[in-house]
C-alpha cells in the first residue's frame, strides 16, 4: 500500500511538473496555437483523471501532503473534490476537455467526467503569461431533474413561509376584537368608580332631643332647670 501511494504521488508530481514545463515553454507567446492548446488540454485532463481515480483515503492523504508542501492551489482543488467524491461513486470516463480564453486574457480549461452517479467538472484557470494556475476546482454538474427538484423544494419552502406569515398575521388581527372588548370594560369600570366618588353623601339624621315635660305644679325654678338640662343634652349630642 505504501509503495502504491508513493508511486501515485510520484505520478501526480510528474503530471504537475509537465504542466508547469508546458506553461514555461510557451510563456513568451501571445496567441495559443493548436498544438499548445492540445498539450494544455492533455496535461490538465491527465491531472483531473489522476484525481478522479483516487480513493477517499488517498484524497485526504494528498491534501495533507500538498498543504505541507505549500502547494495550496492543488490542496484546495482536492478539498473541493473531496465532498463531491463521496456522493458520485466511481469514476467512469472523461466526456470532454475544452479550453477558452476569458475577457481578461486568462485561459480556462474545463474537463467533464462521467461518474456512476452523475458528472463532475474540473476547472483550471491560467493567467495570460501561463505562469501557474490561478484557479483549480472541482464542481458537481447537476442534471435537469436535480435542478428542477431543488427549485421545487425552494418554491415549497418559500411559499410555505409566506403562507405561515400570512396566517400568523390573520390570527393577530382576529385578536383585535378582544382587545376592544377589554378596553370597553375597563372604561366602564372607571366610569362607575368616578360616579360613586362624585355621589353626595347622605345627610346625617338630626339628633332627637328628648325633653322631659315639667310637672304641672312645677315652680318657675324647676321649669328653668328642665329647660337648661334639655339644652345641655342637645349640646352634648351635637358637640
């Protein structure tokens, strides 16, 4: 197993060295010829296919190797492929490999491969002077059925969220009638309290003064004494 890993590592290193050699040999050219395009496509396709043939354990191992070596563009490309490889099954064949020039003068090389459970693309972007890859990444190519399925799921989630919000707002609005009833009851209670507070207090009943009648044969002094006692009793009751 160790010998196989060392051999595979050597093969990938050789492929990358060949790519860089091709870049350096054509760095002074301004336009790509057919021969150069063919060589660039062949080298990038060879690199992509070597990655497609890796197992999950080998991918993780090579990520560590290239990170330790400081070759971050390769390690980042392997990381982007790592998450895809687990869902696509085994590599079957290469469907196409093309090269195109971008508006900024850089070149994009695309390799599309068939897997057991779909397709995967490799994209390598080279600057105008072909010095080194500025971008290397692997992407999953989704079928129309997958795109339609994802679109349908997004539609259901979006519409479901909208309807849920509308139902919640309708429920909140339906509670307003209860709020009005509560406010009305509070106002009635307050008005009743104010009426009770403003009602005049009932006048206290006048004290009953019991006057003891004097005997018929009472003298003037006795009559005065009876009147004085009655007045004193009245004053004590109202004191």
